[in-house]
């Protein structure tokens, strides 16, 4: 299995531009998470999906951020317009379905996208 | 709301020293517990996890952690660290058996001096 795939790995853009980050979860996983990591705030959960449906988006910082999951194998995180304070590493993670009582799974993380907004 | 605290922001050790990183959580119900490691420039990788059973859990690379329910703690230990253990370590808690509400601690940076 290729693991969680994220693209691009690095993105440098100018303030005001639209940025789209992409994630492909592990095949068969039904939950997907977007995190942002910065030195100041550590690892923050932005949003997570279960069976392609957004469950909790309370961590999305503001309306400039939006996330979609059109199918089980693809998700996007969009920032429009981008600002320098959005510079961070954005991680995507996925988990398999919880099938049996007492059975839970860890999150599997992708390699991250390092975003720099100048 | 669930919260996870990690006792130390930055720990500096010499090679062969013993390591213990503290982790405490606030949820009083059933929890699943994890330690992740993030090597410089890399993504988070699972070190070990606790779901049920023996509260002493052994993970990869000689790490272990002990779940003490009465103390709401899940401390990470290694008897002898190596320079290659230099990384950031995150404790995470998942409430209940069906939820997806993972909560990560702020992380502890470990620097091992050769």
C-alpha cells in the first residue's frame, strides 16, 4: 500500500492567491483528517470527514478555508485568498472503519504539504 | 472538552540516558491512547498504542508506555536513548470505541546529544 498521498509536497505562493492541497487516503479507509502544524500552535485539527461527509469543521480557522471530499479516494483543502499567516505544514491522515466494538485504529499520516505564502 | 497535556516542551539528553515523557489527558471514560513520533522534516509515525488489556505497551525501537487509569496518564519511556531518537513526540487520545475524535498533545521535542 502506498500510504496516504499528498500533493504538492511544497507550495510557495503569493498572498492573495488561491491554494489547493490534495490528499488521497489509504484505500478502504473511511475517515479523513486535515491538520495544520506550526511552531507556534503545534498540530491543529482543521476538519475531518467520515464516509465523505464533513463531521467536525470547528477547527477551520475562517471562511477562507474550505475542504471537500467528493469521493472516498480524494479530498482537497482550499485556501482562498491565502495570507502569510497560513504558512504551515498541512497533514492529511486517514483511518479504517471501526467495525467491531473495542476495535479502534490509529491515524495514518501523509507526508504533508509545506505551504509558504509570501 | 478532551485535552491532552505533555509535561515537557523540550527535553535534552545524552546518548544512553533513560527517557520518560509525560502525557496526561482529561477524559474520564474509555480511551484509546497513542504515541507518535515525528523525525525532522518527516510526517507523524505511530510508535505504540493502547486499546485494552495489559497497561504496559511495547512499541517499536525499544519504546514502551504505561497506561495508569487512576492518574489519567500514558507516559512514554525508553531505557537508553540514541542520537537517532532526536524527534518530536506527540501523545494522542481517542475517546471511546467508535469515535474519531483524536486529540493530540502539544508535543515534546527530544534532542539527544551524541
